[in-house]
């Protein structure tokens, strides 16, 4: 496959930020921020981002740009005689598994968006929203139908390539996301009683900063930035040589964090204004918020805008996940983009079936006590992702070399000894140890 490049810094920023800005920003980050001390938690989160997020993102960008290759090819090119390419294979496999169940969740969102457009959703009685959500998620035909729709939308964008597909539509989708967010923030903050929700999100309370809160901040700092999935390596391979990877990484991380806080400014003032309890996860999006919109003047309009917002966030993530698979499979097996997307789309649909049915007709089937959805999520998100992160740190530190990586990050600039020493210390010691702690904590090996 002929390798393209992003045509502009704005293009790669929109694409990479779109990848990082996903459902976790909307239904997880605001909630864990609120329950763990608001602004105090955000401060700890920023420190965690500085310790692992920035150096990991810069390093993955550098791996991709240096080799101009997919995650598997990147490790092969830099160390052809070893088995380090298995790290790339694991990253691609992780993206494949995550995308298979992410399709299902994105499908739920688009289903709700369609029902909010028709006015059906706003008419559901608040006490019936829980059973309504269960009906939606357990309807086999409906769930698989929306899986196909999400695959089709994502494939339509990715099939056109980097500039005409990913970059073009990221530049369209990200402004839509931002404008929708601003409209919803204005509506939410002007509600009577909104201050309580804003205090929940942003008021600093250091008494809530437990060890568990710090670990949640550390884990979210790693999981939210699309690290360990091959996405940043893949996008890095499309970045031009004259781009400053350090400033690009900072801009993506700032965008990701700001959008997450803005999402909280939409959700929690509205939730508290109407006396609902804040919760994380699907119940917040699909049960609590529809009930909030029913209580709100012109609620149907704002409900539709909200599910448009969440749908855009989902699609910007599915685009990046699919591109990892298309890039890796196409280059490693010398397939053209159209054929690769067809193969990957069929495989994704087939793998999405167990997760999709685990909320319906296969809900009674358990593996190690977990449904298929929970099993796939646990393996990919909590085992494979941190393992890839740790191996990437080791590869950069001891195989490729931190000086080579840092030279690629800063380009032709003369780097200061202090900057290099800081990068070397963080990628060699702090980042792998921090990710190891995330692995041990998220798998339950250690607990607090």
C-alpha cells in the first residue's frame, strides 16, 4: 500500500485528538473527577499525564514517523532480527478486540440518536427508561443492524485514505463536536440549581484523594490517550518530518482533557439541577440523562444534540481503531485498501456478535464468570493494553535507544541535556513502573 501523509498539522491534530476523545471522556472521566475531589483530582490527573501520557505519546509518534510503518512493521524495521514485532501484533490485536465491542456501544448511541430525532425517546416515562435500555440492548436484530451501520460509516471514511478520508472527516467531525458541546454547556449552566453540579465536578476537595483515586487518575491518564493500541504509531507514520512531535502531543493531550471537563460541564449541572444521582457508565448516558432532558424546556432538541455529540465522539474513535487494522493487514500482506477493509469489516462483525448477544440471548453464557463483553473488555483493556505499553517503553529504552527516539521527537533541533535526561528518566523508569502498577491494579492482583 502506498503510504500517505496528513496534509497539515490541523489534520493530524483533529484525527489524533478525535481518537483520544471517546466515550470514556463523556461517561467516565467527569464522574471519577467528581467523586474523587473535583479540581484536586484533575491536578493529580495532570501530573499522571505529565509522567506517562506525554512521553508515551511522543514515543509512539516517533516510532511511527521514523519507520513510516504500521505498528507491526515499525518494530520489525527497527529490530528485524528479534521478536519485538510481536509487540506490534499484540497492539493490533488489542485494537481489533476493542473495536469489536466498541461498535456495539456506538450502535446503542446511534439507536438512541435516531429515536431522539423521531421524538420516541423523549416520550418514554422516566421510570421506564431502565427497562427501555434493556429492551434496546437485548434486541438481537437491532443491535446487529446498528453494528453494521457503524462499520459502514467508519469504513466509508477510512476507505478514502488518510487525507481524503480520515483527515477530511476529522476536520468536519471535531468542529461539530466542539460546537455541540458549547451549545449544551450554555444550556446546562443556565439551569436553576446548576451550581451544585459544577461544584461536584470542579470544587477541589483534597480529602477525597485516596490511594484509589490516585490510581484511577493514573489509569485514566494511560487509557484515555489511545496508547498501546497502535493508533499513535499508525498516525505517527503519516506525520511529516517537519512537525514538532512534542508540541503535537501536548496539544492532543490538552484537547482530550479540556473536552472531558467540558462534557462534565454539560452533564452534571443538568443532573444536579433536576435532582438526579450522578453515576458513571451506560446508565448515565442511556437512563439518567434522558430523564433529565424530559424535565428540561425544549428537552427533545437538547437530547438530540447530546446524542449527536456522543455519536461523533464514538465515530472519531472507531475511525482510528479501524485504520490501525487496515494499515497493519494491508501492509503486512500487501493488500489494497478496499480489499483490506472488506476483510476487516467482516471479521469485526463476526467478533462483535458474542459481545452484542451477551446482553440478550447469550446473557446466561459465562466464561470465567464473565459475559463475552466483559471478558473481551477485560482481556483487551486491562491486560493487553498495559502489556503493550510496558513492552514499548522497554523497546524504546533498551533496544531502539532513548537518544534515537528523542532525536526523532525534536527533529533537527539541538536538544538540551536537561530535556533529554528528563525524557530518558521518564520513559526508562517512571512510565513502565506506572503502567505495571496500572496492570496489577486493574487486574485485581493488588488492591487498596
